[in-house]
């Protein structure tokens, strides 16, 4: 801290020059980052059954372009008329010329079960595009073509796995930008109330924008090394704006207090780093530990979010401890100009009379405060016990997004199962397929076909029922995904199980279990893949890492708090109370997103059914880390008062009186940032915003101003108990703000 304090106060121009250069170099790269992110649910798993099956289809079965774009057309006149057929045929002919489209399977009227609606208005067309590299670009060209040929006589909507994933990425990017633009004016207004001066108001915003820009540039660099989740962008924005503005608010407030004491501007900047800067560094460390917990799971997507979060925290803390005090040192008294408001909602070094009185009332009845607060938080946590996770697919987007809306038409045409196919590869154990195996294989196919919820099984033994189930031209359409049933060496057999409708995330596990049970009984060695299996494997991989992430975050936080506050009870209490906050917030998100309670007023579809598998891990890490900000603001002041000689009870009251305005101001800022993310079109992003907004509201009010003071009063001297042998071995850190 001494080095940073001297650097920022003695060489402010040099410090600012470095940050200006960094920002200038970062902006072009940061602008490219969103387009490089993606939302593929299984793309981050290095070893999975679904990816293994995809590899075998490419290498052993010659499948190259197994990705599909499903286009639903509405034609007036109907496709059953000559004029309708002419319009549709022209559309198909043009689609075949789009770069990246290797094959088009059109709707064909007159089959046993037409692939268009009975009135001939709706029709389904399948375009075959690359599976991995080039899939997004090919789909983009398909959509450009669709926009160019649509007319009053022919409207077209595009869906499919690639379309849904690309919409996730696109709308997550645009939602993040819109959230930033929505939140910044509101935050600026609040900061103006807090500081009353225009210059002071602009400084926290500058720190937040600066840290986000550099972090996004670093994230872009990360995309060259690993797949990076779309959610990483949202996390960087949330942490950069929320935590960055909070830290800057604390620093600017301390600097203004130093100036009021008559301190020279550069000395005041150095003193600000040595006091409030320590709290900022420590708070950032707790957030960093929580985000670093996301780097542990062996899932590239989750790791990318963790790395993005750590980058955002490091850069936010670094900007707060270097660029901000450098600006303060140069501004001096000008930080208070121009004075726009004479009466401000400002923090000051003096204790708030109202909050001090409130703290005395809470500590006068500590048992009541602890019991009622804990009971309320546990009640909110109850819905989380029924939490279900998975990849929501199109249902993870709000109505109005084309890929989601088109899914309704696909289901109306009876082709919803095209989006939920299970690929099965049977291994003949080195033996070539012979006529003697025919009956055994056909028996397995028949057993799969008889399973509940199965519409068709595409294999060498197609029946008239299978043809009818997939409709006229259906065999050709499905051959886009299953061009061959035998591997080139005739040692692998392949079949495709088509459900009777698109499977929702909560239904996939049961369907998969039935398929696996049948395959287990067949005696074949097999691999099971397909989009539903990939989504389930991704969900299980992430949820399976949650206990390890929690253990690492709890351990790291406990050790850090133990060193800072010279106590065993304080870190244990902090972990338990932060866990209560996280549990309550997750319970609220589960109740709204999964249960549909108040979903409509919040703009969340009532039919999502599950939470995205990434959310429990992501919400835990971000909530737990940010909750520690307020914990440290309060506890550092309690410790300071105790070290000055105050009794424990009085120290608690004084700490609440001095920090409540800081905590509430910071919480309102964070609340605005998180609520802004609820006005998007990606349900997962809306869920993150909802969960964090609830967590901040609970933590800054009920937990930090009622539950914690009441508990500290009950614990008394045990708050600061540490075995003597351990006290001698721990380094000494003193926090001030």
C-alpha cells in the first residue's frame, strides 16, 4: 500500500498516462470481444459422450455438416396451390446457393403426412450447415438471405440449435450494452445526490468504465485460448460497474474528508490509499477469491467466467488504487466543484444520528433480531430446495425472439423432435456386421421405437410408421443428420431416436434413462450423443463442481478474514450469514424463474421450467464475493473502535452509525446495476440480475444492519477470540476506511 500511495500521489501524471494508453489500446479489442463469445452448452466439455459421438460421426461415418437451420415458412397463397409452390420453389432454389449451405431438404406436398400444415400455409425446410467452424457464419448468411426474400406472400422464421445459441450470444451482448446505458444515467443521478458536485460524481463512473474496457480486451484475448461463455461479459460489466463504483465512492468520500481536515491534496490522496485503499484491496480480495472458485471446475465455459471475474476485480481494484487517487491528487479541492446541490445525501466522517439510534434499538433486543432475521432468510431459501437445472434452449429466450417463436411453428408441424434427437452408435466389438446380426439389431430398434415419447427411430430398418412419423420428405430431411447407418469399416452401427416433441430440460433425464436402459439390455457396447445428451452432460458437470467451489471459497474467505480481524468467530459468522443471503436470493430466483411466481411482471416467461445450469455456481460466486464488501465496511469499523478502547457493544453501535450511509449508498448503486440486467431477452441474464439485486437488497439492509449487529452484541468478547499460538503466527493487517 505504501508503494501505491507514493506512486499515485507523487507521480499522478505518469499513472494516468499508463491508464490512458491501456484504455486506448483496449477499446478496439474490447469492441471485438462480444462477437467472439458463444453460448454452446457443451462446447466447454473436453470429454463427454456427446462430443465423442460427434467426433465419430465426422471421422468414421463421413458426416461433415451435421448442423441444421430449420426454416418455417408461411406462404400466401398456400403451398398447395401452383402459385404457392412457385414462390416456395424460388425460395428453396435461392437458399441452395447461400455460401455454407451444403444441402437443402424442402417440404414436399402430397406425402403420407405432409410436412406443411393441413391448410398448406406452414411448411418446414431444413438447410444443412457446418457443425463447428463456420456454423455461425453460415447461419448469418442464411438469415441475411431470408431477410432479403421475405414479402407479404412469404414470411420465414429460422430456428434450430445453432440459431438458438447464436441468439443467446447476440442478445446477451445487446442486453449488456443496453443495461449499461440504462444504469449509468441512474447511477450518475444517485452519485450527484451523494456528492452534490459534478466532478466527484464523474470519478466513480470513470473508474467503472475504465476497468470494464481493459477487462473486456483481456477477455477477447482469452477467446483465442479457450471457448468463452457469453455470461463472462455480463459478469465483467456487473463487477466493473457495481464494485468499481462502490470502491470509488469509498475512496472519494475519504479523500474529501481528508481535505476538510486541511490536508494537502497529494498527501490526502496518499492517506486515502493507506486507509480506504486497504479496505478496497481487502474487499477486492474476497471477491477475487469467490470468482477464482469458478476456475476450478474442468469446464472451459465456467472457467472463462471465473477468469473474466478475476480480471474485472483485479483491474477494478488497481484502477481504484492508482488511477483514482492520481486524479484526486491533481484535482484537489476541485473535486467538490461545481457544487450543484447544497443539501446532499452524502456520507461524512461524523456518525449518522438516525442510524446510531437504529443500531441501539437493534442491539437492545439482539435475540429478537437474530431469530427473526434468520427465520426470514431461511423462509426465502426454501424454494431453492426444489431447484432444477439444465439447458433451457429456446425457452431460455423471451417471446419475440425469432428462434423461440419459430419453435412453436415447428411443434405445430409435428417436427419438434428434430431439435431433440438422440444419436446412438453401437460398437460391434471389432466384428464386421453380418446377416446374423440383423435380427438382434432390428430387435433393439423395435424396442427403442416402442418406448414412450419416441416418434421414430431412423435406422436401416425404417418402417412405414417411421416414414409417416417424420412426414413427407422426412427421411430425406433426417438423412441430413444420418447420412449413413454404417461406419466406413462396417464396425459401427448408427441409429437416431427422434422424440415426439422437443424435449424440455426437465424431461431429458427421464427420456435418456429409458433409452439407456433399452441399450443396456441389448448387449451392445454403445455411445449415446445428440444435443439433449450434451446439454445434460454439461449440466451435470457444472452442478457436480458446486460443492468443490463452495469448499474452496469458504476456506479462502475464512483464512483471509481470520488474518484481517484476528478472530475465529468473525470469519465463521461472516461465511454463515453470507451463505444465508445467497440461499435466500437463489430461493427467490427459483420461485420466480422455475415456479413462475411474479414472472410476468418481471418479464420472465412462465414456461422456462429450469434454471440454466451455470446459474447456481455463478450466483454463488458473485453474490458471496460482493456481499463481503459490506461485511468488511462494517467489521473494519467495529474493529477500529475496539482497538481505540471502546467496549464491544458500543463499538458495534458506533460502527453502524458511521458505515450505514456508506453501505446503503453503495447498495443502491449496485441494486440499480443489477436491476438493469433484468430488462433483457435472455432469461439466464435476467435471472442473474434478479438474484444479485435480491442479494444486495437483503444483505445491505436485513443482514448487515440487523443480523450482524445483533449477533456481534450476543457474541461479546468472543468476537475477537484467537488462540495465542495462532495469533503469534499470523501476519498483522489493519483495515480502515
